[in-house]
C-alpha cells in the first residue's frame, strides 16, 4: 500500500468501527493517527482476525485491551462481564465480522470488491498476529472511555 492508497482505505474502516461499536455496545470510539506497524506483537489482550479475498487478498484484525473489551461486551449483552471467557471470544469474533462487513461495503463503493472469511480469535497477553500477506500493515489506534483498541489492515 502506498500513502495515497492508505488514506483512501482508512475511511471505510474508521466508519465501520465507529458505527459497529456505537450501535452494538453504545461505545464511542475516537480514532488516532494511523501508522505502519513493523512487528507482529498484538497491542492488546484479545484479537479477532479475518481474511479477505477478491480483487485483492489480505487480512483485517481488531485487537482490544482487556478493560475495553469487557466494557464493550457488557454493553452488547446488557449485563456486566468481568472475566475474559467464552462470551468475550464469541463477541470479538462477531465484532470483527461486522466491522469487516461494513468496511468491505465501503471499499466496494470505492471500486474494490472483497469477500470475508470466517473470523478467528486469539486471546492472551503478549500474543502475536500473523497477517497472510507480506505487505505493510496499516494500524489504526482507537481510544474509548473504557480503554484502547487497534484495527490492523494488510492488503496485497
């Protein structure tokens, strides 16, 4: 991805993340400055990752801090969730799928068509994320009142 393309593809992801979290969990997410990520270390405690195929191939991941995802899932379920368990795993997979779907709709409007795979979820402190292509990884950090999360995009 080049800088001009980075700017073009960021907007559908920003819109998707903000829309999904607001609608599903009543959480307002504020984007930070996108950057090129140089390593595979996750910047959080739980990651949902989904493959993309179509006009281009790649992956999208969403990594949440524990505090953030506990609040998000509590908002989604309407009850307080205090432990990283099955509810968190399921919700992160669903959130990743929904963010991917909305972002793909936005990218389609720009002329790039994608199909999404089935999301996988990785839990645990200090885990790593392996994107399937060797292209640069565009990371978009977000902050919320309850913690941080990061969206990563890597497209051929």
